[in-house]
């Protein structure tokens, strides 16, 4: 059995930190007694997402959390930062999934174009050799 790489450990720890924070923010909306439960769920989900290599997804959640909190602070004041951060994390996760899907489609399209270009080049060189 091989040992996980440093990058894999970083992804798991990063996932745990981000998702536990988001879980804690969601728990603060539900009430103080909900914070341990939601933070625990966030910890478990973060470890799984990190283990599966969802770094782009986690970064989008982190960016959404920070921007949502800052926006709420500027608009509504310091006492509404947790609401803005929670909403920003949700929007960041949603947008992260959509952007990731679009980037994957773009990469697949480029790979198909490269493959077509190689096939056309091989056909052209076969014709010129005759």
C-alpha cells in the first residue's frame, strides 16, 4: 500500500478546514446548540471532498465565504458577517461546480481538436508519400 502524497494530505486538510468553517457558520444560523453537529458534518464532508481531489471546488467555497462576509460587513454591518459568509459559501460552491464543469468541457473540446489535427496531419503525410 502506498502512502498518500503531500498534495493529497493538503487537499484533505484544506477540505476539513473550509467545510468545518462553513458548517460552523451554518450552525450559527440554526442556533448555538447546532454548531457542533453542523461543524462535524462539515468536517466529514470536507475530508471526503479533499480526498477525492476537489481543490477547485473548495477554493470557490473559500472565496465565496470571504467575499460574502466582506460584502455583508460593508452593506449591513459587522453583526451580519456570518450570514453573508454562509450565503457566499453556498453561492461560491454552486459557481465553483458550474465553472469546473465548463473548464472540463473546454479541455475535452481542445483534446478532441488536437486529436483531429493529428489525424488530419497523418492523413496528409500518407497522401504526400504516395
